């Protein structure tokens, strides 16, 4: 072969191209990270109290409670001002306006007309807010572990295509997903199919080496669909469970790159097409997800940098407004800082905002 094999990290069959290793360069958008043994509980505790005391800035129950002696039927005019304040709180937390309005409408239905004892007001209001926010995300989640186990019966690898804009942390997220799958007993291969961005291949390779998993790469400028095809063939030949396919970052308005993405989809027939975006992007993220979803039907979303954004409203907006399920949320820089989507976790962040 034209290239020396690197232990078990780089696997190359005879049908693959000859490649040259390039010097690993620093990428300003995504940093290579190392696994640090740390539990999810410890990581979450670093960023917020494990069981935060629920606070509502717009003291809704206080305003209602002042009307009660000792029991009263709540009228809309009694809570109108407080509901307006809470809607503003949702918007401040990056919840999209249509979604915030839906939450308020639902909350109003839960509260107005209810006959409540004075002693139960606070508990009832908090419970109603919790349920209104929770229910807006009531859609079926994806159990990735169960899906891959089920796919094993086909004797074919489970293929995940990762797409999204530049700088969202896509390649690093792929490494985190690979780490998560390894912990759950699955074998993986990384397809370094971002043949456009400088140092993208080296970054994917470095992650694969750190995680001790195989990778497939071609030269820069190569057809990314061909790289993914070779990775799938390698997985089939070596009985590997999952193929993780990287792709070049692209804007949803770049039609040429979108067409390239469609070609990768046609060649690989992925089981899961995952959009990776920044959780701190606010309402701009909704546009990105919607446009990509129109061009190439998305199956799931992974939101990164949720440790930077303490509000969490973007998660609710994406979940409700686009209908695309949230698969994981990124809450830090380490390999373990990837948490399966949990509605309760997001609701607490919104209510504690």
C-alpha cells in the first residue's frame, strides 16, 4: 500500500484510495477534546443545581393568591397581566413567539375557571406552568441504542449522516456520539467525509485515534460520497455496528452544497440524518433546521453548547416548531458531555430562568 498503516486506528482495504497524512492543524471552530472520566451527574451539577428551586419571575401565584379568601374561581382578568409577564419571560429565554403564545394559551386554559384553595395556589400555578411547557414538547423521542440493536438483525451497519452549518461543532459531536455508542457496546467507524474544510480530516482522524476506533479518509477535494461509500463497505466487511458520516459545513441557502449533500444521501441511504446546530443560535436555528429539513428530510437534531446558554428556550422551539425530535444536547467540551434529550431537564431550565 502507498501509506503505512497506523496500528488499529486507520483501516484501509485494497479497494480504497492511497492517501497522504497531513499535519494536524488547529481549528478555530472546533477543538480536539479528550475524554475525562466524569459522571453526567457531576457534569450537570457543575452547571446548575441538581434539583433547582423553581422560580417564576412573574410571581403569578402571588398575584392570584392576593385575590383569594379562602377560595375563589380564577378569572382571566385576574391573571392577564401575570401571563403577559410570563410570555415575555419565555421570549427572553429564546422561545419562539408562536411557541410562547401556544404555551400561554394552554396555561390560560389550565388556570382560568379553576376554583382553588388559597393554600394550594402556589403549588397549582407551578404545576400548571410545568405541564404547559412540558406538553409543548410531547413528541416521541428516538431511542438510538434500541434502534441500533434492532438494526443488528439486518446484518448491515447502522448509518448516521451528520449535517449542519459551519462552526456548530459537528465533527466534535460525531466523536462524542462515537464515545456514547462505545459505552453502550457498539462498534463504530468514522467516515471523514468533510473533504472541504481545512484540517477537517485531521480533526476527525485525531478523534478516532483518541477513541481507538477505525476511520476512513480520502484526500482533500475528494468526493465526500465516495469516502462515505468506502466507510460503509469497510463496516460491512468487518462487522461494524455503526458508520458515523461527517460532511462539510454548509449554509442552508447554498444550493450547490445542498445538492452535494443530497448525493451523499443517495449513495449512503442513511438510517438517520442528524442536524447539528448551536443551542445558542436562538431563532436563527429555527430557520436553519427548517431549510435543511425541506432540502433533506431530517430525522433528528443535536444541539450543542447548551452549557453556554442557561435558558434552553431554543430546544423547545426547535422541538415544537419544526417537528424534528431532539436526539442529544451538548453540555460541555468533554466526550461525556453529551446527554440524551430529556424534557424534564429542559423544563427545569426554562422555569429556573
